[in-house]
């Protein structure tokens, strides 16, 4: 299968502190690539480096075979990388449709007519059509999460970055998010999904990577990764036995 993303020995962090410590992995097109790891392991730093919010001090990031290591965030967005954030922050006094349209026009640089069509498609996929004219600050948490995804989809990304979109949701709501992620995959999206909710990772991810101390600790089939001794010890807190 075609490789859509590659991290090659990437070091990145904040100030003089590297959080990513030679992170390397590849991701295939059209897959849901789950990422887990302890707090502080480098998961969000990885997304920030991929989205262009921080610049690696060493290594390369390749997107569809192109080196994007030094590209600005807006250039990456217009190349087809869209991301969500862990805490949704929509424009509260704008409608749901206006939020997604803004992302399509100002994020992806689409003309308003084309951006409107992209916004409507995003609302359809995320089951928000019936709330298109609702103010964003009136939404439930689940619908705010859906809107966060819809805003990213409005930019018509080839690669979608999801940052803990199941956090804080009930079990039934997690099931709804899993169904949405599967739908996005069916629509042709390649997805990187950071999550602590293991139910979501096991139910939707094609591959799972566990990150620890800024490195890839384990990568492969989700069940195999979660059952590995190293992941149990470092991530799940299982004691080492002699």
C-alpha cells in the first residue's frame, strides 16, 4: 500500500528540551493509525510537529513523499493535513455551518461557493446537518467534538489528525465517535488518532503505536501492541515479574 506519512528519526520539543527523541514510523494511506502512550510521552508534540506548530531540530517528516519538515502550518493545511484539538474551541457566537465554512475558506483557501459545498459535506458526514444553523456554544460535548472534526473535514484533508476526540464522553458516545471514524475511513480519509480510551482504539484502529519517552515503543496490530509486555509495563502500569 501507498505510504502517506513517514517520520524519520524526528527530534522536536519546546525551547531546548526535545520531547520527541528520534521518533520513527510510517503510515499507509487509507488507514486509521491509533497512537497511545503515557501523559508526557510525546503524542501531542508529534501532532504539533506534523501540523507545523513546532519545528523539528533533527530528522524529516514526509507527507505523500514530500518533505514538509520546514513548511509553515498554513502550507501543510493546504497540502491536505487537517487537525482537531483535544479541547474543542469553536467560534461560539457563530453557527455550526459558519464555523465549518470558515475553516474551508480561510484554512483550505477555497472560494466561498466551493467552501460552502465542502462545509455541507462535512456536516453530512458528522451528522450535524440538523444543527447547521444552531449556535456553536449551544452544543452538547459530543456535538462539539463532532463540530471539531467537521471543521477539520471542511478543509478536505487527505490526512486527518484527531486528538482525543473520545475524551470525556460516555460509553454510548464513544461508540458514536468510533462509528464516525469508521465512516471517515470509508470516505477515503487517512487518520491519525491519539486516544486514551482503549475501547475506541481496539474498535476503530487498523494499526496502533505506543509512544514512550518520545520514541516508538511498539507498532502493529492493536491487540498485539496492547498485549505486549513492554506496553503493559510502561503504559498500562503492569509490574515487571522476574
